[in-house]
């Protein structure tokens, strides 16, 4: 199956955006009141010198639209100069129109009067008028690379204590704003600036459907500031979000990401940027806009920095314009993008797929929202295990139908699935695919235990569940002992999984084989892994929720799930083009349109690590030297070329 690698295009040419969200240090959001052409040019020069070619810029709405039917001509003139400065230096910018939220604060034009941003017809017309007028002013400027309608409108449009906006209102608003850009003569790529936090990506319904609005825009722009209790999951979260954001089948641009140096050491800030940049590239992002260009120490008395002081220090440069570690990482990343000509590259295809159950993105009668965190988190952990196994995976969206171009379907802790989908997966097994499911009872008391029909027939077992009662896992560690060879795991080998979860999920599935072969048993002799041949393929059942155990554990990765996933790949005949026998070094492949193939090696080691990648061909450095082993710096990344 093809993994999303789509690029934003301009004039028919693929674009790779690498830049920073931009407020000048002269004023932050109030920069247009204190505009300094000289300082802006100094700030842009530093970014350009470090390989950045784009900014994302903002029309602070109260300043640019002081009344319902006027724009502030002085602010417009300042923005004109701002764009001119980009042209002078060889950069472009992405203007953002409706900016009423930023860095922990909301603000309104005085004339809004509490009207609803989506449903009040007059206010919607005023927004569209502003978008069209600003587009008319700048559509022909060579420095405009694209357009964004808003900044994190789900936060601005509805506060946390307010009900979410109805999706039909949000989608209608988005459609009208996009039309306003086009009516103003804007032909450049356009997107929402909403953060891609819709239910299809996060499992939380905020009214913004990434699937619906994705049909209206030219790219999807996730904003990722998530935190985790496991460093490996943390390093892969932006990549995972980018994978899920591809639901719209549009280019994915990591539109915001970053961290405050008030909350992390300089060294670890650099590590986080490096990991986020390279892993998200391997997760389908084809553009990156860091948050943000500079620190704001001189604005400590000005909101939002006065009440969110850590927001002063998200800069990739300090208050003087000196580079901080994140900017050095962006510069190194820019060099790699140039060396491989990334604009002409795509991710390699995948023969394995993680299934995204429809219950993540759609509510059904008498289903509950509190099932969704389990879906998101176990899918994330399954993605981590696949990356640790150097197994390229795509994502099969149940709502879009089962992708038939796969040899291995991974269903980590899937409790809920549609009946027709399950039937199609059973057919795929008969046709020769391998289906893997790990059992879970879920994390909530309602409808505890799985909803999957024909479970026993599919896996060749008889369930021995007592209705409404879970079979608790009493051990602190579950040990699988293999009684048969399975892929690369030999009989007698063991896999170990730290146990975690609540009173519902800390449970296993007691079964009796009824046509299935027992591949591995637990410490008490119970079947832990079983396989059943059906037609040309196999159905593989794991009776423990190993991905859930890991997802609810701190600092657990890599656990032994990666060994299980690697074995599943071998059983399914899924080739892994580059393999590193160290789960703390990820390997994946990017392909140039001229046939060149590049392997990314991404380390999760906190110290230097030397590895010998296994591949069917040979390896060369990007300068052409033969490579047999690769030494990676702490949390380092190396890119090598594959030769057949």
C-alpha cells in the first residue's frame, strides 16, 4: 500500500516548506504596533542563514480590522514591508488571517460583541470580507507561499467550558473562508490553521472534521505539543499524528511544534527537535514550521507572556537573535533535505497495515466517547512497536474499507470493529494475508470485553470468558514461552511484558484451542499466542493486551512487542528493506523519483551507538563512501544510500 508522501504544490511543482512561525521580538502579537523594518530583517537573516525559507505570519485581528468594515492601512503597510523583506532575502511567508488566539490567550476585535464565530451570519460575513480584502492586497506578492484561515480556531471559537461547535457550522464556515481566499484572487495553497485536532486524528470531537474540511483545503497542518510518559513514544508522537492526519489524503505539513527552553535543557531541546523532524518525515510530513522564531524576554509585562511566562522562550533564537539548539537542528535537517532532493522523494510502500477502527472517528448509537483514548493510545503503541521492528506500516481506515494491498493486518487491542470489516478481514486471511489481533476487555465498565463476531471461528479457539467478569492478570510481568518456532523467534525463546492497566484492562483471554495451534504459553501454561491457518493465510491471536500494557506504562519502550511484530512480518512474508538488530535504532526507507533509495537510521540511545544495518544490497554515505557500520550520536540520525 502507498504511504502518504504528498507534497504541497505551487505552479505544478512540489514544495518542501521549512520555516518558523514568526512574531518579531519588538512586540510579539503586537509587533505591528511596534514594527521595526530593521529588526525584522535581522530576524529573517538569522533564519535564512540556517536554511529556513518560510515563515508563518499573522494578522493580529483587533489591529488589522479595527471596525467591521475597515482595515488598518498602517498595519497593512507594515505587512507589505514584511513581505518585501522576505523577497529581498529569498524567503516566503504564509499569512494567517483570523488570529484571535495565541500562546495561552484569546482576544477579539472590540466590535465582535460576543457573537458566534461560526453561526452568526453577520459575523461570518465580516470574517469573509476581511479574508477577501487581505487576499486582494497580497495575492500577487511573490513572497506569499500559501494561506491559513486561522490560528487554532477550536480554542478561539469555543472555550473549554463551552460546548463544541456543531460540525456542520464549522464546515460551512471553513468553506466560506476558503471561497473568500479564492474570491480575493488567492491561487496559492490554502488550509485552516486549526491544528488538525479533529476526531479522526485525536478521537476527540471538537467540531472540526479533518475528513470533511480536508476536502476543501490543499494541505492539512497538525499542531503537536503532546507529552508522554515514555521517551520513545514522545519522540514518535508527531510522526503518529502526521500518519493519522493523512485521513484527508492531502499533503501533511507539521504546521506547529516546539518547546519552551523554560521546560527542558538546551541539549534535550535539540534532541527533541531532531527526533521530531526526522521521525515526522518518516511519518509522512512534507513540511515543517517550528514554533517559533524568537524569545520575548523584553515583553515579560505584556500578555500573554505576563501570565504564561514560559511562552516567552519557545524561540529557536534567543532575545538577541542568537541561535538556540533547535535552530541548529533545523539547519542540519535542511542540509539533509537538500542532499536527498526531498521534494522529489516519497516514502517506500508498505505491505503491513495498522487498522484504525471506525470507532475512533465516529460515534454510533449507544457507544461512548470514553472508549476512544484506548483506541488512540494502543494504536500509537502499536506504531512504536512497528518502528522498533523496522517494519514499514501504512494505516487502513476502517471507514474507507480494508486496503487489499497488504499481507499483514495489525489490530493492536482492537475491542470494537464493524461486522462487514471483520468479514472482509476474514476473507483476506483466506486469500493469503496474516491477521493479528491482541485481546482487550477495554478500560471502561460498560460493554466490557470485545464486540467481535465469529471470534472463535476466526482464531480456532473456544473462549472461556465469564460474562461481565474479567480474568485478572495477577503477575507484574507476563512471560510468553514459545513452544514452536514463529518467524524469527525460536521454540524455547521468551518474550516479557510489563503489566499495567486498570481493573478492566489488566486482564487476559482464557481460551481452549479448537483448530488453532498454540505458539506460546504464559507462565501458568495458558495459551498466550495462537495461530490458525485458513485458506492461504493465518489468523494470529494474542490473548494478552500487550500494547495496552505498554501504553499504560512509563519508560517501557522498547518492550518485546517489537520482536512479536518482526516475527509477524516474517510469517506474512513482508520484506523489511533495512533492518537494525537493535530496537532503539529505527530504520526506514525514502525513495527518489530517479530510483535512488535512502535509509534513515534514527537512534533512541542516550549515548553513542554503533550498528550494522542488514540489507540485501550495500550502503553508501551521502558522499559516496562505502558503509558497513554506522555510529550514531546520542539520539542521533544518519542517512545513507542503498545500493542494489
